[in-house]
C-alpha cells in the first residue's frame, strides 16, 4: 500500500476518532454514568484497512481523547495513575485485538471478519475497563455500589450499574453499523492500486 495513502487515511481516521469522542462529551449518548463509545467503529475501520498496529494507534488516540475530554474524571479524582493506565490500556488493546480478529477472518469472509472485529473491539474495551476497576478502584466502587443500592456487591455494581446497558448498546451499535464499515472496506480494497 502506498505509504502516503496510508498516512493520509490514518490521519483522517485519527481526526474522526478525536472528533467523535469530543462530540460525545458535548452531545452525550449516555447509558448510566458513562458515555457510549461510537468512536470504536472508526477504530474497526482502521483495523480492517491498515492492520492491528494502526488500530492500536487509533485506540491510543481514543484513550487520550477520553482523558482530555474529562470522561474519565470520576476515576482521575480517585487514582490518576490507575485511571490513565486503565484508559490507555483499554483503548490500545481494543484496537489491536480488533485488528487481529479482522486479520484472522478476513480471507475467509470479510463480512464475518468485520462483524467479529466490531464486536470484539467493545468487548475488549469493556473487559479491560473491568480489570482496571478491580485493580485500582474497588474501595471507591464499593462506596458507589452502596450508595446505589448494590450493598455488598461491588462487582454486581460494575457489571450492572456501570457497564450493563452501555456495553449492550455498544455491541449492538457496532454489529448493526458494521455493514456500513464493510462497504467502506470493500470500496477501499477495490480502489487499491
């Protein structure tokens, strides 16, 4: 692939990721206390077009936008280093894993590869978020759980109070919109020199 084309495409996707995250802060789509990440779709597109490393880059951009937008504010107030580590790890891993999954299935079936990457990307993002919560924020989350009626069940609060509907919405949105991503991928792959 032409290096200039790849850099231009990655620059465009980088701008889209950054803009979508900041737009989500201005016009939030919230489920519970957290905003839904529609920004994961351009990461999947980057994974399919440019590979896992490019998707990891886009995940890093997403992570930095989350940190700069204030979306991680409640966690930054509790443990800034834990919040920064968790946010960066989940974004980078989500992009990289999405890229690996796409590459794994691409030659067999692009549609399946796209849907699989579109589902695994938010799954990875959420899974690492849960790990970060368990590692860095359990005492605080136990307090939040008690205040929200999840007395004695911090893990239940994480899964059902903090993530639940948000996660389901992200998975469904990505799966539903993945045919659009596939069209963009097919258009780009057909247009290759």
